[in-house]
């Protein structure tokens, strides 16, 4: 790693992207809960989900009490991320009644896939109804998180799941009342409902009124949607495509799983082929496929007398490749510089390039280049160019 940094500095171009490592390594996962009809086995229901959506890489599963063993069909899904919630009375947790089971459960969790665990998703109504207090809920969460930490498993993520309704002023609630503290949380997820289907409300507009993304970022946590529900409506297929694109294009969005569970027919996609195909496009990635797009702009820093910066939003369009910075003097020769290369795949990300050692009061032109991995590293695409002039000495 140090060698590549030195080489980059020697070349006079530094390719960096503060958000890019996390985005490249952790693309947004799309998935669903499993539509399990009465009397149907989970395995059979999962086969139906796979047939409909194309083997979702993320599955949302629920336990009304203790979480099942990892051999349980709900959890025994190698190669897929699992978002799993379970419930205990908080006072029982605080009394240590479930320490032994949970300690063993976390210790035996898989280490080859991501597991997003949640103690008591959507606790708001139970707290409002007096089943337990917010203080006991948060204290129980902290105790369970301590048990999870004992496993020393980096693939386990403590994930709060609250209603996005809680973020609406109309709810009269404060999300902070249900938050155990940033030291005990890895991901902040929300159950997202209440869209205005008749007006084809966009995800951006919905988040503006119920700002789950902004709350997660305020705590320095990745954002996720554990349940997504759009009621049956002629506008639903287009809304699902909009939601999927918004999630994919949003930095720090870890996963979104559609709530396709039995018993809520207004949200279930079963029988609505257009909506099934829309969500299948998100799950399989065909919704985002196309030609890689590179859009370059000046900055973010203003030119100095010896340096310029430029940024490029890179959308891989479901492809993989390498990108590099390139710049040259608008007039004259001998001022071209390029490199280093950096591998990109998955979600869109922003690449920032810096070139130093330049001549004052001189115009320079810059862009980003793309070498396609599917064609053996062939240069296929270049971004638009931007011109900047260095400041006087």
C-alpha cells in the first residue's frame, strides 16, 4: 500500500475518494422478506422469492422471541446477508436470563457473510403502550450488544430498526428516545412506509419529510431500510424503480429489503407482475445496467498557484473497471500527467483528483478515464473535460 502511494505522489497525481472505499467494498444490497403463506415451509417460500426476484442477496427474517439456531432455514442461507430481529422482554434481558443463549448464538454466527441483528425492531408502540420503558429497552440493547462484542465477529452489525413514522412531526415522538447510543450501534435502519402513491412520491421527497438518512449520518452510521412498503397502486412499479435508484446512488446506504410478507396484501407484490419485475430489476442489477458514466467537474478546492483539483462521479452501471486521473496544459507540450489507476465496481462513487507542481497563471484541462475489466482492461470511456487556471504566483 505504501509503495502505491509513493508512486502516485511521484506521478504528481493523487487519486482519492473519501467515500469510495466503503462504497466500493459495500455496495447497497437489495432484497426482501419472504412471503410465507400459512402452512408453507420457509424453504418453499424462499424458492418462490428467488423465482420472483432473482435470488436476493439480502433477506429480512423475523423472530417473535429468541432467534433461531443458525441451522434454522431462516438463517441457514449462505452467500446472502441476513437482517434478523428477535424479541425478549427487556427486564428479562437485564436480569441476565438470556445471556447464555445469546452469547452462544453470537459466538456461532457465520463469519463468511454479513448479519445485521436487531433486538426488538419497532419498539415505539410497545413503549407507548407501557409494555416496557424506553430506559429498559435501551439498557437491554446495550447489554445484548456487549454479548455480541464478545464474539469478535466483524460480520455482525448491531442494527437499530425504528419506524420512519417516528421521524414525522405528526408522530409526536423523538427518535433519540429509542436510540441506545452510538457506541452500541453499527447501522441505523428504518421501516419506511406512508408514501403518497397517488402522487408518485419520490424517495427523496419522502426522506425530506422523514429524514432517516440524515439522522443516520448525524450519528456517523450507515443508513438502511429494513422494511419498505408501497401500497398497491398503478404508480407502484415506477416508485419502486425510483426508490431503488435513490438507495443505490446514496452514500452509506447498506441495504433495502422490501416487506413482502403474508398478511399485508396492500403491500405484497405477489400478483402484481409489473411491481415484481421492477423490484427484480433492483435485486438483479438490471435496473442499473448500461454504459459506465463519468461526469467531471472542477474542485472541490479552488486552484492555487501550483495545483488544481477535479472530481468525477463514476457510475459503474453494473460493470467493473479501473479509473485514473489525466490532465494536461491547454497550450504547450510536456505537461501531460496520468495515474494511478484505481479499481471501481458496485455503487456510484465520487473520485477526487489532485495535481500539483504546476505553473502559475496557466490553464490546465482534466478528465477521468475508464478501463473496462470485462474487455481485459481496454480503455473504453473518458469523461468530459474541465478547464481550470492556476492562480498567479
